[in-house]
C-alpha cells in the first residue's frame, strides 16, 4: 500500500512541472504581455490585470504548487526510506497476525 501511495504522489508531484513552469513563463506570459501592451495603447488597464490573474491562476499557480510538492515529497521519501517506520510497520503487522491467530 505504501508503494501505491508513493507511485501516485510521484506521478502528481513530479520534476516535469518545473519545465511546465518555464514553458508557461517563456511562451504564455509573453502572449499576455503583447496583447496587454496593445490594451495599454487603448488605455484599458483593467484588462491587463485581469489577463495577468487568468495567466497566474491557469498556467502558473498549479504547476508551481506541484513543483513545491515535489520538493516536499522528495525530502519525505528520503526520510521515509532511511527511517525506522517500515520496521515498526512490519513488527506491528506480525503482532497483529499473532493476535488474530490466538
């Protein structure tokens, strides 16, 4: 069960998200800036802030949270493997099986 949880977390919080953040900054953000520059000429600042909010919410925020989760997951998994939790879990499983047999 621990392996399944680890696999799910690894797929969701992966290092690939950093490349998605970079892609969004290099490709999607300039697209918003260029269209926003056109709206500056028209004098509609309100559209610039709403375009930034959409970009931040849709393209940037989720991937940055996932990448931050990857860093946390990586440290947690390192401590999980080096800790004594698996040994205690196996001991508890043996004790529980002994109690059930009795």
